C-alpha cells in the first residue's frame, strides 16, 4: 500500500532552519551524471535520472534522461578533466556547438568536450565529465 506525506515546511531535528518543500523540490538537480568520456560508450560512473550516455565521436557526447524536462530552458553546469594534462590545462564541457538544434532537448543534452586552451579547435575526449541540470521535470 502506498502512503503519502504532505507537509509545507521542513525543519531540522531541533526545530530550527526551516525550508519550504517547494524550495527543496525546485532547487534540486533533476539530472546529474559523472561519466568517463574516454571509455567506449561514455560509461556513466554514477548518475540520477539518466537513462543512458553515448559517445558520438571524439569529445562529442549525449546524455539521455529517464524523465524528460518540461522544456529546453533548463540550466546545465558542467566540469571535466583530461586524462593527460598539458601545461595545467583542464577539460571543458558544455552544450554542443556543432549540434546546436539538439543541444538542450527536453529528453537529452548533447555535449562537446575540449581542452581549456584548445587553440586548434579540435575536440578532446574527457577522462571525467560531470554535469548537473536544474529546471522543471515534465
């Protein structure tokens, strides 16, 4: 039998530090993933609300959501690292520049990975790609 708990405000054990449940629901990441961009298939190490990840080529990744977002106006943050650092460079990850039409879709996000000082314009595979998405679920 399913049960339901309805509350307007949450407080800590001492009755202090209250927060509205709407703040908790709206402020929580709706999607997050830590994946290995060097591995075949962009293998997820751990994730939430991620159905699958895919490797579409060097530095080109897709993250497919289990539950879709309500629109494509969500906010995505990301960080990345390269397996071989040159001159203290770090990896960057963000919405696809080459596939802008599909970059931020309601059911997925397409990502580009590159080196932070990548002056040659070439994409790079990432050792660790970490993204979080905030917005409203459908």
